DNA sequence: TAGATTGTTAATCGATTAACAATC
DNA sequence: TAGATTGTTAATCGATTAACAATC
C-alpha cells in the first residue's frame, strides 16, 4: 500500500508556502492552473499532488485556499509536531537547533547530544545538550521516534545503531555516508555533496 | 544533448567516498557488484552511473580504484574548483562558509555578502563579508559564475535577480521559495522543508 | 449558456533493473 | 577451462503530462 509518491510529498511544502501568500493577500479561492503558474509546474501535476491530501475542489471553480492549507498541513503532520533528538552539536547541528521554523513543520527538537564535555550541560538556542550515554534511556522514556544526525561521518553509523536500538524510526541524516538500518527505519539523507555535484556537473540540456 | 541523468550524478559522490575508503585500505581493484554491496544499490545501476564518467573497466576483472576516483573527480569538476560568492551571512550562511570540505568538492567560496552593517568588513571562517552593492562589480571583474543563496525568503528573488544580472549561471539556493530565473541559469534548491516532509509524511510502504 | 476547472484515465517519458554476449 | 565481470540492450517500473467527460 502506498499513500503517495515521494516527489509529490516533496512538493507539498512549496504549495503551502504559496497558498499562505494567497491567503495573506486575501485570495480565498485558487486553482490548479494558478498554482501551476506560481510554481512553474503543469496543472496536471498540481492536481495529482493535491489529490493525495484528500482535499476536494469544486468543478469549474477551483479549490478553497483555507481548506487546502489545512489539508496539506494535516497530511504532512505539521499541525502536530513530533519530538526529536539531535545528535552532534557542531556548526551544522547548532544551526539546525536555531531553526525555529521547524517547529511549524512537524519537528520539535527536545534535546541535543554531544560527546564533547565542554558542550554537555550547555543550552544551544534553547535546547539542552546532554551526554550521548543518556540517549537510549531518554528516547525510550519520552517515546521519541525522530533522530537528527549531524555528527562527523566517522561517527555516523555508530550513532545510527544507537538511535535504532533506542526506538528511533525516522532519521534525518546530514552525514555523507550511507547508513545501514533495519527495514522499519526511514532515513532521509540531506546530501550536500550530491546537491553540489548536481549544481556544478550539470551539463544536461533539455532538447 | 544530455551528458547524464540527475539521479546518477547525485550518486557519484557516494561512490567516490567508498572508493577512497577502498583505496585507503589498500584495495586497487573493485567491481560493480562490490560497489553495489557497499551502497545498497544494484550492480546495473552502478555500471550505468560509472559509464557516464567515461572510465572503462576490464571485462571479467573489474575497475581500477584509482582510475575510477580520478574519473569521477574529473567528471564532477572536483579537481578544478570554481569560484563562488555567498549571499546572506546568517547562521546557515556562516555554517556553509565554515565547510572546508566544499573546496575539495568543486566549490571555492571567495567572498560573502550581507546587508547588515555590523557584519560588513568582518571575516567569517576566513571569508570577507562585503556590502551587497559591490556584488555585481566584483562578480564581473572576478568572473564568478556560482552563487550561494542563504538569505531570508523575502529577499531571495531580489538577490537572485542581482546574481543573474551579474553573470551568475549556477545558483545553490537554500531559500524556501521558488526562484524565477532565465533559461540559461541552473538553480539547485536545497529544500529542508521538502526533506522534512519526506521524512515525516512518508507512509509509503514498498510491497 | 459559455468559460473554466475539476477528478481521473490513458499516453508518454525517463530511470531502474534484468539479462546476456563478449572476454579476461 | 570455469568463474567473474564488463558494457549494452531490452523489459519493467513509476512519475509526468495530456486529454476529456462531468459540472459549477
């Protein structure tokens, strides 16, 4: 069974962003062609993507902006953020701790972990930094299911294993390495090297 | 005409990472099946991906590790980094300025720009922060073709227009908005909201 | 009504995967 | 030789796009 394809899910936040602008400028009704124009996609794709959220429009008229916003937010779980632990309070980890907007995007970072004794006990952007030894116990007690991995590549698999053992089922990884996890664990890798490769190597020309 | 597909290009840095580990552990020859095992892909995909780089292996034996490394690096342009300007020295921008590894991945950040007078004139991780007014003149004089966009969403399109006007043809954007650019400009969007949506909404189950 | 847009089906496109002859 | 792997072609799979009847 599948609930939607990945490319569609990735486009939903873009629609949401545009729909909120529409709402803020007083537009109550929109349409697939209008969203297509604003995103650079074609209307068929927009319709397919929105179908996934279960929100239905009115034939001949279009879609209600508020309903669409609520529908997408519900589908993405943004109306009900999940608790997450972050491991690795380096520069990137600290930057992520400072992103308040994630809280409105389904992610509530409740604690951070780092093996550096200098960092343990400090508070970074309002989040307490704890010793890695406490990870498993706390994750289980607080029923935390989401882990953010911002450790150096060399430590990534080791920390992943600890996460999995602790009941984490979704891992947002910023490590460059491929992680091996059991089948029930979802890993989303943000791969800057891949992004850079795509940006610079791209000699792909559409004909 | 096309030189390769995007998914393949995005996988190349992963192969590179593994190949370097192979080399460092004294392995001189590898194979598509071996790389498939290390990445979790299937051998056919590995062969297709490597075909793109032009490196040819030996039937029945496999591929030379050093040749593959050199071939991928050359294909990605990592052996010959391009100069880039970064705009928006906030938390994320500063973090990116601190990523020395980008220099080995084809990207050489030579200057940063920010409209905050407190930041102008300072040096962040070895990179000078300048006033945005100087962007166009410097980009043209130094023939900089790559721009990194780490400004708030509200300023993203405005800065994009300035980049395009200044001769930038590749934009690595960390803004959440859709940017409109002329056809000759390549934009690669690192979309954390999309990543998060994919991570959390994913109820997709492979059957 | 005429114009516009919906939801959905069918056609197209592109990427992944399997298969295999060639060959070390 | 027997086993393994190459490069490449053909089959499969999944996502994008076009088309259209229904309908406001």
